[in-house]
C-alpha cells in the first residue's frame, strides 16, 4: 500500500516522540514554511515541552536524533525554539515518483459507499449560475473520493415533485383548459409532450409572478400540487412529460460542464412511499401535529440559533422537499451508504442541520456519516450574487458560451489558433474556457464566495486553469519533439539541479493534497497543488533542457521526469474535472 513521504516522516517523528515518553500526536509533519530551510518540519516539541515544563529544544534534539536514522531523511536539525527541520533524501524522491500515481487509498476500514448529492436543479427551469458551484464542486468531490478507494454514487437529486410543478400545471391549465390532463378519468393521454423546454422556461417565471399577484391562481397551484402527489393520473402523465423534456435539456447543460451522474433520481423517486412514511412517523410518536402540519421537533437546549420544527407534511397533506430529503436519506441508508455528502449552498445550512437531527431522532445510526459541504456564492463585481446586465439570473448555458468565447479570444490573441483546424480550435476553446471557470471556482475555499471575472480566469499567467493546462501541454510538446528525435526516456535519476529537485518534491506531494481534500471536502487543496506543481514545471523547463541537452543520458532522465510531471498534473486537473487539450 502506497504511503506518501510526509506520512512516512510523520510516522518516524511520532515513533520518536513515543520513545521519548510523549504522545504520538506531537509527531505530525507538515511542509516547511521556508523551503530554503528544509523540505518538511515538525513543530511538536513546543507543545510537548509545555505539557511537562521542559526546554523544547532539548526534546526536539532527542527526537531529531532518532528521526535522522529514518531511511527517507538526509538531515534532521533543530532550529529556533524547537522546530525540527527535515530534508529528505534524493533517492526517496526518485523512489516516490516511480511509485505509480502517488495517491494513497484510504484505509480499508474507512472505505465504504458514499453518496454525493449535487447538482439539484429543478425541472422545467433553465439551469443558472447558482447551479455552477454545486455541479463543479460535487463532480470534483466524487472524483477525489473515488481515487481514495471509496465506492461513490453521484446523484443529481432533481427538484421534480414540489410546488414548482403545481405552478406549471396551473399555468398550462389556465391557457389550455381543454387538455385531457385536466379532464379527470383514467383515460389514455398523449404520448407527445404538450410543451417544449423553451415553453416551460417562459411559463415558469410567468406562473411564479402570477401566484404572487393572484390568490386564486396560487390556491389552484397548491391544489394541483396536492392532487399530483395524491396520484391524479392526468396530472401524473403531464408531470412525466415535463420531467422528460426537462431532463433532456439538463443532460446537455451538465455535459457542457463535463459533469456526470450515476443516478438521475429526484424528489419524485420515493413519492409513492411518502404517505406511509409520514403515517409511520406519526404513529411512532417521532413526529407530531403542530398547527395542522406534521413536524419533528429538532431544537435542543443550548442551541445558539433558533431551529424551527422540521416539517414532513403540510397541513393540506402535501409533501415538501424536507419530506423527500428525509425519505431519500433513509433509502440511501438501506442501500448501504456509509456516508452522504450534500453539496448545497451554505445558506441552506439550517435545513441540513434540521434534516440530520431528524434522521438521528428517527433512528438513523451515527455510523452513517452526514456532511453538508456548503459553499459560498458566485458574485458580480459589486460583491452580490452574479446576475446579467439586465439584472436577471444568468443562465448556465450563457455563462458557458461566454467562457468559450473569452477563451477563443485569448487563443487568437496568442496566435495559438493560427493555421489550426477551426473545429479543433473550437474544442480547445471550450476545454480552456470551462477549465478556467472550474479552476477559479475550485481554487477558492469551498465556504468562501468569489467574484466572477472571466478576464482573470482565462489568463495564461498566474493562478489559473489555462496556466496549468498550458504547462501540461508544454510538457507534452517536449515529449513529442523528443520522440521525433529518437530520444527515449530512461528511469528518473538523481536531480541534476535545484529546479529538478524542487519539481520532484512538488510532484511527491500530490497524495497529501488529495488526502487533505478528502478529509475536509476541500477541492482547493488539489487546485493549490496543481498550481504549485505547474510553477515547478515552469522553472524546470527553463533550467533543464531536454531536446537541446548534449548529454543523452541526462536528457533521457529529464524526459522521464517530464513524463511523470505531465501525468501527475493531468491527473490532478482530472480530479478537478478539468481536461487538458492536446495543444494550446
């Protein structure tokens, strides 16, 4: 089983602290804050000394002497008040890069079935910029968890069973009351949808506005929602049409982002069992009636925020998304889930706190881990959630088009499109544009918002997706040129200069970044590694020529390093859901 260099050094330091009579936790090793001083450092001597009132340098010296014997260590010295500075052997760096992908799997006891709930668009409505982060972060977390050895199931969890459907039914009934869906009975219904997705995208905002102005229309939408959920055959047939045309558009929108799902389930998936679920909760006393609604009281003594009751059935008998969320959680537990990750806007935090408490109150065991991976908003220059110039919410498809066009402009400016096949340039522009948007999003800490700035995102300089993509493409170009010259890669050898060693050290840290990303559900850890590794590639490219190197053996070793660097950067970008074009 692969173990990263940092993990091996942590094990050595932990053993040394234990041998000196201290807790092993003091042996945690991290990247040295000053690369000129060392590769890694351990700061455990100070807190260890505080616990026994001893001089931290004395403890650090004792630990350092033991760690110096570790086969991965070339030097281990004490600095300052008790920092333990560690430099690794070049041979260990070489060995690490020869060890496959450089990403350790999670311990077998920790692996399991993980559901990642992301995407979450409502049917009959165009995806908009608000769906961007859930889709991008969710896709990345799915990939990160998979590479760590978990069995991951990505579920789009469509909003397809609530009040928005009732609004659409009411709007269609108002304009076409003679449609067979509204006439009652069990008769046969048309096989072709009565509306297109374009129709629905016009109808929904109109219906939403009408419900705010017309109480009778609002009541009709509520009544139709309840009738649909009670099994009205005509409304169910109409709902199936609405869902069908919506999913077709949603699949195209997600595909444009490179986002895929294992399940296309929605709130409706468990609709037939919602009534029975509510009855069970009521009979068992787990849920009680409150002002006509059926609720679970989740507030606890000592709460710092007011947490209202979790409603599982409205007073009119209709289910809510809280009902379907709880039913879906139960279903995932029955399928053997060990963990469920909800990638949803941080502003829904109270809902998920109530959902998780309701799950525990109603018998879901603590062995099923429940996480809300909340995220901040995508903002405009004014710091408010991003909108179009007209003030409306920007469609996701329009945003994708903007990114592609901006990337195309940059490719043309840089002369990268000169003489190329137009179709290939279009594909590259899409790859670069989407990669730019994804990297900007994922390089931001998940909990934070960020300003949407395409000019900055598509830059080929700085901490951007195109910069990392370009470095991978540059390595690929060098490898192609070397192959044309008949130069073959040998085994990676001892670094011949500082730039090569820095690159080796950077590449060896991919696994640590992935482990941190998994534990904190934080893709920015991988994005940061990609950027730092790309910077190291840039320095290596300038300091270590390959095709112009007179020493053939040295050129072959450098070519081998270039191949590993490209593979790991491409792999890191892949964990972010970012592809690398063949050329730029």
